[in-house]
C-alpha cells in the first residue's frame, strides 16, 4: 500500500510491531500485544497467530533492537517451532511468555 508521497511501500506488519514495541518496551511484551491483536480467536481461546508471522515479527524486532544475536534468535525460533509443531503451526502467548526456556531478549 502506498501512503502519501512516500517513495517506498510500507510493510504494515513491521510498522505494526514497531507501534507495539513503543507501548510494550520489550520484545516479548511487544509480541504478546501483537498476538492479542492479530489473533482471530478473540475470547474463545488463548490468542494465537501463525508461527510464520511470529517468526517474521521476532526476527525484525530483534534486528531493530540490535542487542539480540542472530544465533540466539535462531535457537529460540527452533525451540518454539518444535514446541508448536503439534498445534497446526500456530503459536500461543503462553508458548513464549510462560516458558522459562524462552528468553526473547
């Protein structure tokens, strides 16, 4: 989508996660807010989003943050992908907030 007279197309998910991070101040809390908003299961179950969306958002936030190594991001994504393999490729908030093995920052 083109906005105003900008020369480049805006990647809305990146804009969205940056807005979440300005409210939440940590990567984990930013992803929690994003998951709550992007989930299609409002009020029925714990909010969840496709793992591929989570992965895209996490990689981008970690890159913008600049303090999380690529190796750490990669290891967290491998762990979370294995953890979510039985849930049809969906990741729930508790998968990355409540698990002590998951440290996103």
